[in-house]
C-alpha cells in the first residue's frame, strides 16, 4: 500500500492522536500502513519527540519494518529513530531492567540481583534442560512433595505452568503470593457457577438431558478414582440435570498443599535462574512489572505520553497491565483483530481485545487498589474499524466469515448471533474477481495435493494478479501462476513434512518453513545413535547406525547378537571416544554423514547450548533428547529450495503473510482440530484456578497407585473446549489467500470441511512425471544428477584433523560459534553490539564493504572420482558481491595459522561454486582472522586437485 493514500477510516485513525482508541484492523486492511503514519503524525507535533511515544510490536522484524516506514513520513531519520522505543514487550522490559531493575527480585523476597551480564535464554529446549536440572535438585530437597512428584509424569510440564502463571501476572514472593495472585489460583466460583448452570440446562425445551449430564455419561470410564469418590449415579442424578450442589462440591476442594507445592517450585526456580544468571521472556516481564508496581518514582520517570500496541490480540494479561503502568496519559491506542488471535499456547488472551473496555476498567482498579498507579480516566474509549481489504477478493472475504460460524466438531455449538455481532465485514479493494474456492478428497491426499499443484501451475483458470516485479505481465494484469505463488498450509506439522518428502520423490520444488521436531530429524537420530554407542555400546544405537548403512533387518540382528560390528564403524567409534567435547563428537558425526545444512547446524547449536549451560552428563543428555522426541519439542529450521517453489507452512507460521493461492490441506478428523492430547497433571484454567488431575495414594492393601481426580474430571466437563481458536485458525488460513483457495482431505474429512459452503470433489490421484523447469536457486548450487554412490560430504571431510590437535591457547568451539553468530547478525543489519575484540574487528571489516552481502550461503560442488560422483557441500560465511568482483570470506578465530593449508581446501570448494554462479566477475577467496582483524588471500586449488584429495581421503 506504500503508493496509496489512506482511505477515510485509516485517515481517521492517523488523525486521532489523543485519547483511548480500540482499533479493529481486519485481515489485509493496511494496519502497518496506518499505524506508522499515525506514529509519524504524532512525532511531527512541536512538543513531541520519539522518546515520548512507545510503539510495541510483537517481533523484532516488525519493529524494524515499522522504523523503516515511519522514516518515510516524518522528518526523523533512521539514526534518530534507532534508539526510539519501537520494540517488543520483551526488549522493552529488558532495557528497563538493565538500566533500573537490578534490585527488582528483592520485591519478591529474592536476594539475588539482575546484572548487566544476566543472559536471556530464548531456546526452549535449553531452558527445559536447565529446568530439569533444577527440578531434580528441588525434588531431592523437598521430601514433603514426594507424593505430588509421584503423580507428575513429566516434570517439565511444571515449567509450562510457571510460564502460564507469569503471563497471567501471578507471581510468588517469599511470604506467599504477590499482591492478589492467590485469588487467581483459587478460581472464581461465581464465574464457574454460571458456566455450570449453562451447560447443565436441559435441552430441547426441557425434553432432553443437559449437555453436562450427557458428558458425565463417560464419568469413570477409563479412570480409577479413590474409594471415597461418588459413583456415576450420584454424580449424574436421576433427572435431566446433574444435582445443583455438585458445582459447590467439585469446586471447593482443599488445594492448600497443591498451592504450596506450585509456590515453592515457582519461587525457587526464580532463585535458581538468577543464581545461574539467566532469565526467560516471562521472567523479564515479571520483574519489570514488579519494578513498575513498587517503584513509584521510577514509574513516573519512564512513562510515555503516547502508547500504541500493535497486534493487541496477541497480548497477554501481564502485557496489558504493563502498558497501563507505562502510560503517563490516556493517549493509548491498541490495534488488532480478534479473528486472528491464534496464540493462546503462547499465553495470548483474546479477551484483551474482545472485552477491552471491561478489562481496561478492571485492570486499572486492580493496579490502583493500594496506590494510584494509573492516574488518568478510562471512561471514554473510541472504537475505529478498518474494513477495506487490500489483499483478497470479495468472494474469499465473504467465504472466510463462514469459518467463524462453522462447528469444529459434532459436539460443538456456535452462538452465531453473538459472533456475527462482533464481525466487521471487510470490503475488497481487488481489481479482479476471478476466484476459485474448491475442495478435494482423495485416499492418497499427499499425491492429490501435488497433482493439484501441477494442475494449477500455468493454468489460465487460476490466473493471479501480476506484481511490479513480474516479467510475465504488466503490473496489475493477470498472469498464470507459478510454483512460488502457491502455499500449502496445515494445522499440524507432520502432514507438511510428509508432503515435502513426497514432493522430493516426484521432483516438485517445495520448501518447508517453520518449526520442526528437531530431535526426530535424521541428523539428530544418527547423533543420538552414536551418543548411545559411546555411552554403553547400546544396541539401540548400533541398530540405527547399521540400518542407515543399508544392512537388512536380519543382518542387523545377527551383528547385534555377535557383536561383530563393521571395522570402519568400530574405528569411527574409537575416533569419537578421543574427542574431548560433545560439539566435537557432533561435528564429526555430521561430517561422516555429509550433514552440513541448516538442520544440522541447529541440532549442533542446540545440543552445545544445552551441554554448555547445564551440568548434564552425556547420559543425562541422551535421556533429555529421548524425552524431547516423545514430547515432540519443536525448533525453527527453514529449508530452502529454488526461488520458484511451493511453500509449506503451518497456519500459525503463515500469520501476517499472503499468497496468491492457498491450499489448506489435511482437513481431516482428528487433525484439524487436533485430537485432544493427554492433560498435564497440574493445570491452571479460568475460572477454576489451580487443579491436580491425578493424585498418588495407597490402596486398601497398601500398594502405591496413581488415581484420577474425580472432582477435576467433572470440572473439565463443565469447561468449554476452546474450539473458538480453531475457528480463528481456519479464518487466518483462508484470509492468507489473495485469489484462490483449495481445501484437501483424505478419507475422513473434518467437521469444518463438511460444514463450509463448498462442494467436496472426490478425486483419484493420477500424478505423472513432474517436469519442473530450472529456476534460479537461493543457494549456491551446481545441479548434478543423483549418483548411486555416496552423495553428501563437507569440505571438512577433506581436511586433516591432526593439524588442529594439540594446539595451545585455543578458544574453543563455543567462542567461534559466538563470533560467527555475531558476524551473521551484523551483516544482516541486526542491532547487535560487539562484546569482544574479535567481534569489533568483524564489525569494522563489514562496515568497510559497499557491495551486496550474502550471508551463510549454502554451496554444493559436484566432484568425480573413480567410484562415481560425490557432492561436497558447505556453508559460506560471507559473499561480498560488487558489479565487477565477488569476494568469498571465511571467518576464523584461530590464534595461529596452523590450519591455513586445510582451510585452503574448504575455500577452494566455495571458490569453484561461486565462480560457476558468477562466471563474468573476478572471484577471490580470503580468510579473516578475527583476533587481529587481518585478511589472508587464498589461492584456490583446482577442481582436479580437490578430486584427488577426495580420492586420497577415501571420502
């Protein structure tokens, strides 16, 4: 929208600078366009500077984009806005604590301080390992909680509970609970009773039993209760409703011991984290909130004249309260779309925007209970609706509203009148109305999706609007679609990964973007196998390694029985045993198998981080990885392919993005919405508070047993399942599409698909050979046919390890990774500050370059040897591209130049790949020794010499 003038409603928001505003900004309505112009309008006032205006976004990338857009519309430049408070809640709290909050923990009765060196743990897997270490110690120190721990199947669930309570604004102090925290844990009986009465109302005018009584027909099924629990007849009663006194009986259970347990885990974990000198995102907000509540002088000093919050539907309760504490006046503007609130698993609370006025009044009252912390009136709130959509056709917009009204399951009901009353219908600004909305069903859904993609590409029936960069048509005209115009989105990750594998088999260009279950990847499985072998020569490890090497099941069984492992594998095991660090073991394993891509890097970085920040032994680490596999822990890893390729993402990952054509796949029962998984043992829910689902006791014969909690089971039957969020996910998926939407399902379509106004077309997959055209690659890759022999190797495979042994004064892998991470972020323009001389030298060097910088580029070089063709692949630290020349730069933190002859092989591989991509430019390769900031030019080896090296090393 950068070339457009604001529409009337946008202009109204831009001009409305003073007062409280709640902005309903629907999908594709130019929210960022409008917010940035409003900001520019505010700071153009004579008595306002950027330091007076807080603009909160929910990602660092969004904050950077906001700055760039604001610069275009005000007299402030990027340098002047560089330090302006345009940031996330997390970075805002970090800055506040770094400058003013060293003593913030004392307000919770914790003696430790937050220091300038306190680090932020962002990796969830790393924190889970740290928490596991803490909870092991905690359980040893607190025998009074043994029975609670006996009922908890996975102690890491307690970390999730702590984070949930922190986002809710519930904190422990040394004496109990901070401010009104305990009332949240006790729950709200009046609110629960309302839910109870609603679900216990007889249906069909009184002729049919209540939904609650029907649900409790399953009471006791697959459950084992303590002997004193009532039987099903007592719970359900004899009429159309369950007995009224059941609400009081199940709600008012004694939870003092449970609350004491959660308090002590929570408070001591805060102490543990500070002792280990780290905080997580939730604790940043927690301590910033406490600091602002307790230090009245500081609160007045740091408050802002204007507060604007973007994506307010993604905010948590504590973030709402933080915004109020940081506002010096009633100039508050929240912008969001309740229909796109899909992050409850990250503690976002849609009620912040749906019930904004009510919460505003309630939170101000809570904050002002004992001291006036919010000094302005909140009586007048002005709603503004942005309704002109600049993304999708009108047909898609109209269709998307059905997503918010369609039941998600046979047991689900929707209050259509209430939902429709909240929906602000969007008006399309699209120049064309050529939309296709269709649904397909096939026994082989993966192949059906690929066949549909092949049918769409180049098809006039699916024409899309050309963009300014299109060569196929003039800007604004229609053209036929390419692969890159299509996104396949799914509710869960597994379908996308399987689809990607099927696409690779057929040769259809496709890239998966988003979180993957890191420890279920081939890279992690093989590393875990070798760790098991190193730990105790475990058969589980050898079986994986042997199967990967191509041995049959019978051959593997025979080898395991005899212990006659292949000589090459025994030799490799002994070489691994000589490695001193876990990182060294991982690197050697990945080198052996030719893993040198993004996934291997993330596995290596994650495992090293866990090992470096905890005292876990190798055996502990193996068990941690096994638990992560069972839990399906995810991590962000992006796989790249050609620029003209289909994108595969989860719905969550697509939020904020748009595609000409969206295929919403895996619309199957049990997959969308997902089947409800097993509940945690200890949970918190509004309005029932803190609850325990299973308890430990001994039976009549003195035998230990884990019993189900009958009261909690009844409470859960009264609480509605959050199908509303599933509907919002469906809405988000549909509104990602600009022109066309295709739904696909397997043999059992879900309730959504059956309820939407679209015909389901049964199809038989007939996927022939796919002939994708050659496309420009995002990686530096020389295309080669897949050989029968070994395929993947790294430049490190060509390098002699003995050169790097017995080197004095080395600074280790962790330091090298730190410098490389800094170099990557700095080259990408991120706001990072050098923390040592090496990083300062890197920054100086990068500042001296005036061409285009390509960072962490994949490079693959095919080489021919006697036994066939191999591919040597690696990652180039930096490529500096100018009109006449291309420079390859590799960072080394070595203090000496002992490794230079071996590094020459590595850089030679990169040289020949880059030369093939830029044949008309002068290509050079060099090493930047970061300790001194000195560059050393490298004369590349010929391809023939590299092939000889491969042959000699037996790669």
